[in-house]
C-alpha cells in the first residue's frame, strides 16, 4: 500500500516540478523576449496583399467629399387682418455651406396701401459650434423706417431643450445704439399634415430712440399661434392669430401716432422652402 501511494504521488508531482525547472514550460514565468509582435489585424482583406501606403491612397479616394448644401426658406409670408388697418409681413432667408454657412435674411412688415413700417436685410457668417447651435456674426441694413441704420450683429441660432427653435441677436448701430431680438418657435405635429406652431418674439432697446419711436428696455413683444397644413413638407399654407404689444416708452410713441399699443390680428399666409 505504501509503495502504491508513493507511485501515485510521484506521477502527480513530476510534471509540476518539470514545469518549475524547465524554462520552456514555465509559461508567464519566462524572461521577456525580443520577438517581433504579430501583425496588426485589419478589417480589409486586401490589406493582407497590398502595401499599406497603397491602401491609404485607395481609402482616401473612397472618402465622400465635403457636401455643400443650400436652402431657400420663407418662414412667414402673410396677410394680417386688423381692425381697419390690414397689413402684411414676411420673414425668410437663403443660406449655403456646411459647418460654415453664409446666411442672407430679410424681414419686414407694413400697412396695406401705406408705407413700409419696418424692413431689414442681414448678411451673416454662421459657424456650427456643436450639433445644436450655430454662432453667427455679420451686418444688418435697415430699409425702413427712415433714417435707415446700419448695424453690426452677433447672435446664436439653434435648438434649445424641448425642441424650441431659437434665434437670438444683438445689434450695434453705426450711431452706437444697442438693440436685441429673441425669436422662438415650436412645432407641435397634430397629424401627418397639420402642424400647430406657437411663436414668441421679444425686442429690446438699450436706450431711448425717439427717431425710431422706441423706448429703453422691452419695447415690443409678439405672441402668435399658427396652424399650417403641409400639402408637401416644402409648401404649407397656414391660418392663425397674432397678439402684439408695445411696452414702456414705445407704447407712448404709438399712442401719440393715434394707434393702440395692443393689437390682435388674424393672419393667413404660407410657409415654404426648397
């Protein structure tokens, strides 16, 4: 019995002792060597047969070129049914580029059969700073009211939390006058074709501007609600309602001209892009 136990112990211990003493069997206990590393795996089968430089040239040729896009968009083109003084309004832009864009905007409004109340043109350079926001800088030229002013402009445009489309601009005129404007809209898709769009616009002035009939602080505000029907995504007539307020000193200027500082109008228009 004792002899049989010794034979079993010898059979178990011998391989372990051989591994501990033989470097070839030591595994990770071996001293580090100087053998070359294995070739780097590549996801292209052709890389096994072609020179890496030739593969790099071929990969560069297959890369998509940077795309230059453009769009013409008319956000507002509407007729306003007011109390005895109907009017009209437009807002639109043209842009071209990719992460770097050149944007041309136009907006204005007037009273039917009378002079243009306000009108402006903007040319800005727009740079994407992240997937949601663009930083914009450029110039604005007023075409009404007179005397026309020229402004430097800086602002941001993008998508805020809650899917709010925001455009916020600050302006400095050639006379040193500072103004600002914030616009925000939200599209609530009721059906595949009907879209309800609330809209808010706030205008601010850094100082009293008697010539432009504007007071310091919040001078005008608008709250609108428009329901559009997308005949196509690119073309959608709409019907809505718009409330406009003049605040502070601006309201006093409006009253002096014989108009009410608060207006409500039914609007009918079209939104389009291509």
